[in-house]
C-alpha cells in the first residue's frame, strides 16, 4: 500500500490545477492523482456530443497560471481538453496519474492522521488502497455513470433512436434525419445548431424557456491585446475585465431583476424574426440568474431558427409514439432521433463513502466550510466552482487555500485540521439555484451556514480576501497532532468492516 502526503481524486480541469498548485506552492508534498477513467480531461474528455463547447469564456474558465492562447474565447471541447492535457504534460503532472482507479471509499484514522483510500479497477473491480495525510477531491459535481434521463411514457414504443448527450454514440448518423432535442439548457442550445447543419430539421422541445445571451466566439479586444502585450499580462487584463463585468451583471440582476429581464428579452428580439413569439419561447418565468444564462456564440442558435433549420416548441410531453412525441397540447412531433438533453445527476464527492474513526459520515448532513471542507471531517477538501461565474475561478482559489493550510500545518507541526461545527449557526441550502438538476439533488448536498466561514458568497472578489489572505487559524479551523498510541492499521480495519 503506497503512501502520499496528498491524494487528489480526478484528472480533469480541477485535479490538474490542484496538482500544479501543490507542485509550485507546497513542493515538498508528495502526491498522486487517482482517475477513474483512462484519460485526462474530465468533463472535456467525457462529453463528445456535436458542438461540445464551454459555456463560459476561457479567460475565466482557464487557469489563473496558464494563459489561454487560442483565438476563440468560447472554446470547443477538444481545445479545452488539449489545454488541460498540455498543463499536465508541461508540468510533469501526467507522470503522477493512476488511471482506471475509481475511488469508492475513504476512511480516516485520527491515530495516524491518515486517510486510507480504496479504489476499484476494471471489470473485475480489482481493489487497490492508498494512504495519505490529506485527501483532495476534484471529482466534479455530477455522476459520470450517466445523466438525468426521465422515463417518459411510451418510450419503449419509439422506433427511432434515443440518446443522452452524456453518452453520445460514435455511430449516430443524423444527416437528413428529423431530430427532436428535449431540453433548453446549455447542452441543448449547443447541440441543436450543430445537428441542424446536416439534419433534415431539428426541434428543440422545452417545458419552459431559458435566458439566452449571444456573444462573439472570439474576443477581439483579447486577441488585440495579446498581439501588443506579454501573454500573461494580456490574459490577466481580460480575465479581470470579464470577472468584474460578470460580478456587475449578476449583482444588477439581483437588485433590479425586472430591468435586467427587459434588457435580455429586448436583445433576444433583435436576434429572431420580427414576428417570432418571444413571449412563449424565450421569456422565462423566473428572474435572471435564478438559473445559469445560456451562452450562444456568434448567434448560431438564433441563425438556425432564422434559416428554418430549427424550431422551438414550448409544451409538455404526454408520451412517446412509434414515430415521435405526442404533446399535451395534442400536437405530435415526428422524429427519427430524440436527444434527451435533460441534464445531469449531481453527485457529492463522486459518490465516495466516507468514514471517520470507524463511523460512517453522511456529508449531506455536514455544513460546508468556506465552500470546500466539511464540518467535523479532518483533512478533506473538495473543489466546487461558482454557479454564477466560471468553475475554475473558485477552484484556483480552493487549491491556493489547501496549499496554505498544508504549509501552515507544517510550520505548526500539527497533522490534523478539522473545521469544527458551530451549533449556533443556522443551516441554509448549499446552492440557491432553481435549476432542476440542483433542486433534484438538494438532499444529497451539504448545507451552508448563515454566517462566515460557513456562508457561500458566490463572489470571486470576496473569496480572494477569504481564501488567499484571511487567517488560516480563524477560530473555526482546529488543529491537532496524531495520537501515536493508536494502532496504525485502524484505517484498513474501518474499510474492511464496511
């Protein structure tokens, strides 16, 4: 059984970033990355549906330490995958990855101040174990095994093909076919115009509208600055421009929702044919930023509508039929292929089972400390990005904080760091978001508190102050030394007993 100072779980955008921060800010720490799949890239390797791209600009979705150099700010999936893999290769991180190691269980032993992490590999689920002093979960926020795919009535009678974007089949030929895409989120808005290029026709079927914003795929100012300035300087200037504008727009939406709603809808009207029913198909019932806005690069989705290649239908599904979908309005949509862009299934820590000193811990009952650690759980952190901004902004700060914490523990010669719960702090939902994928998962997510350090700000500037500059020993984080007298195999015993 191998031992490392830090075990990182996941070799996606977050995990590779975590390894970089460890190498540069805590270089004496040994680490390994345990990756359940056989490739680097996480989301950007898993998803292969047509048109797969970012729904954030790459100047904020990219790492703080590695400039994005491609022309397109709204990047396609293969380009993002290449960026993540380049980061791993350039920094020797790829040599520290163990592929096909799906982390299933982790057991903490206070006696030795160690986690024992258990993985399964291959069809036979061969078990391997690793020990570490600190466990850093970078496994994302959704289940890789499959997305949310509701069971519609009559589904088994449909004679065409039904696919979910999370498991896109390589052999799917949609050229000249009639396609119905169920959903109106970021995936649907991406896949519809791409499929419409060769399909006979594509219909986006939605229960309710989503806010959509058009934006050029290329950032002309960013490309101009890169030609005039050193790449890192240009990158940071554009990054902060985008961060500040995003913060301004989000706060404006919170303070003046009707004004922002009017502004967004008026923008949409300019993108669509003059007689288009914007109220029915593009005017959401909720306020802006109660859910994420859908980004439409170069107006491709709207152009597909104007070209007659795409239609939007707002209705509810009554049942599948052999030749398509019957709606509650009585209308029927013919289809050769149905794409269920119905969302993700959220999963905390990749579904990993956690025990602390032999006691099983349900982390959905825990309170989240600074959005990354868990009440009364030692030496465990996880990366989780923003809902109102790019994922990587928060993950970069989380990685910086973890290295600060590790270095502080070394200076103080302590081995255990535990955020201690405070009974006086009231609980609140971890995410204040009305999106279906969040609402379906509230019971499996941890809680946040009503005051710091348990409260989530969803604000990059405030988090810089909290995570980069505030005291590590803040009165909530407690520190202790390992109990040398306890048996060294307590971890293994805890896992074996499960």
